C-alpha cells in the first residue's frame, strides 16, 4: 500500500481535508499530522512535524498546505534530507520531481483550488526523478547539509 503524510495549518485545513480524502480514495494510507480544525494554529509546528517524518525515513513523501505555502516551505527546508517544493502549477510540480527529487509538495490554498491541487498532486506523485546531471546537483545539496551539520 502506498503511504504519504499530510499536514496543514488552519489556512490550509479545508484543502488538506479534501486532499486527504482524495488520496484515500486512490488507495493511499494517509497519516494526517494536523491541524484538525480551522482554529488558528502555528504553521511551524505542523510543518516541522511532517518534515521530521520525511527526514527520519518514516515516509518517503509528504504534502504540506498553508495559505501561501511560503512559511511551510521555509520550515520544511530547514530539516536535513528534506527537499520541499512550493508548487502553484503542474509544470512546477513535475520539474520539482524530475530535477530536484522533491519529497515534500507544498501548496498554498490561496493560490490553488481543490481541482488544480488534485491535478498537481497526481503529477507530483506520478513523476520520477531523472537522475543524471540532476543527481550531481542533489549530491551537492547533500554535501552542503553535511557541512552545515559539522559546524
């Protein structure tokens, strides 16, 4: 069974619920890391919770949602091993997988309606990393992470 983690803040809650249901209909086992209502909450907590799951290898992929997607991207990309990609369109989602091997898809509920979000998710999940020259760049990113951890 395919597994994926999903999380949002209050601004992304409605879209998260729609995508969670959509993914479950597509036979994914979805781990919902919150938030669980539209009540105001702090995005760094839910974004970090999901990014940590990816970093620790508990999940290979995850989806984060907030109003703009920017805050979640900032938080997630601070966690070693995470390559979070903020995508407002299908082409960005495809390229984030092909070229960057992104492991977290970040969506902004202000900019992406549920129909587009489902299409973006489908492309993101269905696109493979191309490797080649992109692997060289990914290795450079890993080296940067190692260097920063040593300081």
